[in-house]
């Protein structure tokens, strides 16, 4: 238990410092807002127009997919290091893990998580008339009928 004492002390000090920073900021911060203080500030340039619209939700979905695959890589690295010691049990567990992550990726792809921009709608064209014994040759309109 004594070996965990430094970790516990560091956690308590970290939480105390964060809480103390929030309290000190609330008590000591100036409370006279003006229009200039409330205006957005970007590198000393006064903005001429409103900021752009928010990022679409799909941007955050892509970021989450990226994080999921980063975590998978993080779990694969220790497996690769201790592959021989884990044996067939470790291999089967890693295969199950990879299959679950890949299945979730396929599910996200099938639901359009990586589709950007507006959806494209295909225009259904009218099919050609069916040829039968009565209609073996299609009639081509003359130039005066085409206009």
C-alpha cells in the first residue's frame, strides 16, 4: 500500500491545483466586460464578417473513427511484443478484438459515416419501348419534330 501513496498524493495535488485555479480565476478576474473585450480576437485582426458555420457532425464522426483505430493500434503493439508468450489464447483474443473493430468499421461505412457532401440522386431514365412482333422498328423523329 505504501507504494501507491505517491500516486495518491499526486492525484490529490492535481485535483487541488485545478480546483484552486478555477476558484482563483473566478475571484480575481476583472468583471467589467466591454464590447471590445467581448469581440472575437484573431491575431490582432479585427474580423470583418461573422465566423464561418460550425463544422458538420460528420467531421466529428471521422475524428472518432480515427481515435478508435488509434486505440486499436495501441492494443496491437503490446500483443506484437509478447506474441510468443501469449500463445494461441492471445492470438485468438486479438483476432476477436480485430474482428469486432473491423465489423464496427464496416457498419459505420454502410451507414455513410465517410460520405461527404450532398447525397447524389440518380435520375431514373425511362426504359426503351419493348419490341414485339408489332413494333420491330422504332420510329426516329424527323428534324422538324425534334424541336
